[in-house]
C-alpha cells in the first residue's frame, strides 16, 4: 500500500482504529476521521506506534453534522492530493432517539447519510486517483431489517437495535446502487460484515452501558475484511458485493431491490442537498 492514501471514518476506536493500524502497517498513508480531537490525537499516537508508520494524519469532524461533513471533504481536498481508499466505518447506536442539528434522527444521519454524503463529496478525488476503492462497513443484522419509508426518522417508534439494522441495510442498498452508478469507472465499492466484536457500539447494541473490553486480537480480527477490501489485489475488480470473512456472501433478498435502492438514493440526495 506504499503511495496509497486511505481515509477511515471512526478511525479513533474499535474496528476503524484496527483497520487504520493494518493499512498503515502495509505502508499506506492513513488519515483517520474522529469527532473528538482529544480522542483523535490519542488514537493517532497509538496507530503510529502500533504500525511503525508516522504517515498517519487526523481530520476532526462530527459526522452527524452535514456542515461538518462538507468541511471535512473540503479540508481533505485542501490538504491531500489523492484518495485511493475511503472506508466508511463510523457507527453509533444511541439508546434513546436523538435528533441531529440538521433535524434528522441520529442513527439514520451517522450510519447512513454520512456514508452517502461523504462518499459523494469525495467521488471526484476518488475518480481522479483511480483505481480507487470505497469500503462500507455494514453488519449481518441488515438481514433482520426492512425499510419503512413512511417513518425513516423513526418518529412513531424508536427501537435502537431495529433502527440500527435498518441503517445497516441502507449501507448495503447504497453500496449496490453506487456500484451500478460507477459501472465502467475504475472506482469499486463493496460492503461487509466485520464479525461480532465487543466494542462500545456492540455494548450499545446489547443495551449495556459497558461490555468487556475486547482484546486487541479480537478487534484486529474484526478489521480483517475491511483491510482485505481496501488492499487486496484479489478484489481489485470486484464491485457491488457483500463480504463476510473476506468471502463474498449473498446479502438479504431485499437488499437487491433496485427500486428500493433508487428510492433511498433519491431521498438521501434530497436530505443532503445533493443532485439526485
Ligand atoms: N462491533 C461489532 O460487533 C460490529 C458488528 C457489525 C458491524 N459493526 C460496524 O462496525 C463499524 C465500527 O463499529 P465498532 O464496533 O468499531 O464501534 P466503536 O468502537 O463504537 O467505534 C465507532 C466509531 O465511530 C465513531 N463515531 C460515532 N459517531 C460519530 C460521529 N457522529 N462522528 C464521527 N465519528 C463518530 C466513534 O467515535 P467516538 O469514539 O467519538 O465515539 C468511533 O470512532 C460500525 O459501522 C458498525 O456498525 C460492528
């Protein structure tokens, strides 16, 4: 990965941080996105130490804010000249319904709309750097969800795990729709389930305030499919696929519904102020 630039959201903790270490170890120039500069700086030092690579940088942005996502994309393009790999990884499961500064339900905003908006804002630089790759971290729990377009903001009912599963289905629908739109370019996009790892997010999913601290090797294991999709020559030409344990796997039947994917794309474009 020498000479490659990789941007990883949620790179200050959990699977994203382990992905950053893995790619930095391979020689990539890694840039992590964190919402807290303090947590970001601490992670930066850890990632540099663990990888032996000083070429790791930090950009600070709260991905629940579309204004900050736009600023992040602008900062990235001002500071860095190329982008070979974008890993959309940051995720969240608030136990109570929260609303972002843009008036959107928090999980929908961070887990889906941030992937959608950041990717679209960085598509030009990805295409200019091609061959390039987009990696979307989803989850196997996407298979338990169906989308309710009449209540995407979950105003009628908020069940944290159910809302989470819906956003993870959106990650898969977004991946497949984007792959169709990028057909014929040298930019690939794939999604994955990382495995079950005892991170902060997992504790929230289980409705616990705390869980055991996952060991480094457990978290590292959870990063392997992201690292593989970001770096392996085996998947250089693979796009529009869902991976588990570095293997393609069929995602849930509804995730292949092109009409649903287009509808989600159109709604997402409208909510983020992008052209459809
Ligand atoms: N753990 C599992 O078992 C599991 C299973 C399937 C899929 N996944 C997926 O794996 C990905 C990573 O999750 P994880 O388990 O590694 O969780 P984690 O340890 O809780 O890490 C989540 C990361 O996202 C960041 N983040 C959350 N909200 C943000 C915001 N508004 N702006 C910027 N960054 C934000 C967090 O930053 P802070 O440190 O500031 O909170 C943290 O860096 C997620 O997409 C998740 O859905 C995880």
